[in-house]
């Protein structure tokens, strides 16, 4: 069942229910007939003739017609239910059969939402169509019984308005479907972009992504404009068929009165038009114009017409389109041009310009930043220089501003004052964005092959030998073999957080950007894997590494360490900071693992080590209880009397 033919075929098969619906509608037709006819008689034979009782009696007849119509309306709803529920059941059977036969993953949505939308819309269309027919038949019969010349004034504009509206039904349905499709495309694009917004900004792809979103917005604007233009025609049809007869009746009143039309008949005709025909036509136009198009769209999705290719092929096309969209968006998020009709998108430089040999890899000059005009600055007058080929680790308590610093360097945030330069290029700026790569804590992996994921930060194809060498350097080789090689498909949902981080790290390793910013990018890796990845980045030819450390062990591998502690920021080597930074001493604490000693003998019934003294393997990162399970050991109970080390 697809579109109008299916609905009409269903109604033809329910002729008995339609007959019952028409039979009860006769009572409403009588109500409409009596509305104008009794009013005309009350005026002519009652009030104008000086017989008020007669006039009131005719009005009572009109009231009786209203009661009769109300009784018929109650029975009409039962008849409508006899049509609508089998219609719903037929849709459910088709959706279930299709889902079982084809493995349709959208069957649940169709059952719980789209079938109910179709049922409710179909019921509304039956009611408004029936009401218009009832009102038209009753009003035209009443006009003919009052004075046939009234039909000459009312019928032509009424039928003309209905004809104009009928001519707009198909174009209106097509435009409404186009508007819905454009809205869905925009929502899908925005959902993809918002999920990777940080990466989009980090790779300087704002212009490309904005162009893609702008195309979707423009497509929806055009679709909405076309729908609105046809909506104007719909309003014009209502004015032609519903309002114009009122004007014509008033304008033709002298001529009608000269041709044996009584004043009561003229009043009755106005009652027919304003109280019956105009409301019924209004409901028909708005009901069919909106709900009819909606029903057409839903029915097409529930039961698409037969076509040569199978539903499985259609589903495959949908999945391929989704993957292509994700890859194009991901390429934009990484700063790499993807397929686009926008010349500006294709003209983005493929690789960053070589940094100036004299310029440091990163330079901050009196940088101050706060998250609000009245907030305490997170950074205040910070000066920092990282030479080309340097390795800097940033440490500090949680929330002190470490990620804020990397966001400023990446151009995600702008300082209130001060200057930031990457390889001599000012931040924010396209040149600086091309010279740095940011790896955030939440790694970004998309559907596609592993090679496509790894090569996104490069302007062109990456030789497989280079991919394998990069995977070996970062520590991705094991995952690469488990997935099936570079050409193996990747399902982001099936990967662990650590596996996604390894893929993102290798992708950044392969990029041409000389400055790598690791913002807790190894937090889901074990210490050995973290050390291997950091050593790989530190050893990149011409590369510079800035790490926001998740573990203090990263500091031991760095050339320089930046300790962030509000206004007490410190900078130096590991040995220098141990001698002059209390916070760094606290962070390191008992972390440094000396030579391992065997555990002390057990001294309580819970069979755990009594005290974690210096020299016990791993004692700098773990608290070993010496009380019954459930009791908390204070930091001062440690054998060396030191603090927990801020871990």
C-alpha cells in the first residue's frame, strides 16, 4: 500500500463501513439543511410578518436539527473507528512481514511511531472529508429549496476554490516531503558536526564544515520557501471558495431581492455560507493540505513501491551513504579536504608550510584568559617558549587550567590579552592551525577502514609501509593485526577507549603538523603503552611535543615541565622543580619507584600488607590497607609519613 491508490483501494474494500458512515452522516446533513432553511422561515414567516411565536418555533426546529446532528456525530465516530482500526492493522501486518522477511532494522520505529501517525492522520482525513461533503450537500439542498438563484451566486466560487485547492494537492505533498527530507538532512549533519566540534576547531576546518552545514541550511530554506509559496495558493483557494461567496451575496442582494429572493432566504444563504460551508472548507483545506501530505509521506516510507533493487540493496545504499557522509565530515573535522562541490573547500592547502627555522614551535607572551568577564583568570600573564624539537609536559591539580592551555594553543579559545604563536604563525589562524595537531582525551574514530582513519590528517594517500611503520612506533600494531590489517573495516562502537586513543595517536603521528598537543590523550592506555606513544612523538623528525600529563611518570620523560598552580606556575627540569616547587614535590610524592623489595610479612587476620613503606614496588601509586576491610586508612598512616602525591 503506497500513497493514494493504496488508500483508495482499501476504502473500496470497505464499502459496507463506508455505507454505514454515510448513513449516519445523513443526520448531520439534515442539521445543516435545517440551519439555513429554518432561519429563513423564521425571518420571513415569523419576525418580518409580526408573528414572533412562529419565528421562535422555526428556530426551535433548527435547535432540534442540532440535537439530531449531535446524535449522528456520535454514531459517526464508531463508523470511523470501523475504518481506521483495520487500516492500522493492515499497516502493522505489512511492517511486521517486511521486518521479518528483510531484517528491517527500522521496523520498531515504523511500528511504534509511523503506523500510529498514519492511523491518526487517516482518521482525521476521513472526518474532514466527510464533514465537507455533509456540509456541501446540506447547504446546496437548502439553497435550492430557498431560492434557486442563490446557487448562481454561491456555487461557482465554491467549486472554483475547491478546484484550485485540488490542483495543489500533489505539488504540495511533494514540497512537504522535500521539506521533511531537507530538515532530516540538516539535523543529521548538525548531529555529526556537534559530536566532533572540538576536533573540527582543533584541525582548523571551521570554514569547510560551515560550508557543508550552510548547504544543508540553504537546501531547507529553499524547500521551506517552495512550500510556503504553495501555502499561499492554498489560502487563496480558501478565500475564493469560502469568503468570496459572502461578498457576492451581499453585493448581489439588490438583484436577488428583485428576482423573488426573500430577505429570509438571503439571511439563510448567509447562514449556510458562514456557518457551514466556510468552516467545512477551512477544515478540508488545512486538513488535506497538511495531514494529506503527511499521510502520503508516511505511507511511502511504510510501504515503498516495488522496484528492481531489493530492500537489502536500499539498506546497503543507506549504510554506504551514512559512511560516506561520516568520512566527508571526518575529513573536514581533521582539516583534510573531502569530496565537495565548494571550490573554497577544495582550495584548502593540503599540507602546512614549513615552519620558520628561527621561530620557536610554541610561544606564549603574557597570555591571560578567564571564562567570564568577572571570573578569576585561569591563566594570568603566562610567558612560555617551547623550542622546535622540544618536549614539554604540563602537570597540575585537576581543574587548574591544563586543558584550557591546550585549547588556547589550538585556537579553540581566544585569550583576553596576550599573544600565542605556533611556529611563528599567530593563533588563532589558518596557518597556525595547519602547524599543530591536537589529540583530545576523547578520541575521534569513524566508520570506514583503518587506513582511512589513520590517513585523515594527510593531504593524500599514505603508503602502506608508512602506515605500518607509524603503527609500530606508536604501539598500534597489535590492534592492527587483530582488526585484519589497514584495509579492515572499523566499527567505533566495538573499540575500547584505549584502542580508539591508539588510532587517534597514530593518525596524529602521521600528520604533517610539527607541533603535537596531547591533552590527556593516553589516559586510557597502560603506563607502558603511554610511554611508548610519547617516545614515538618525541622522536618524530622535526616534531615538537606538548603533553598534558595523566600520570606524573610522563614528566620524567620530558625536557621541560610546566607546573600549573594558579599564580605559582613553575617551569624547569624534573630535578630543578624537585628543589623549588612544593606542588611538584607533592605531585611526585612517593611516586619514583626504587628497586623492588619483597612485601613485608602479614600482621593481621585480613591478610594484607601492614604498611606501604618506601621501596615496596608500586607504593607511590597505591594505598595498601592495614585495617579490616571497609575502614579507611588516613594518608598519614603511610610508612614514610608523606602525602598521597595528588594522584
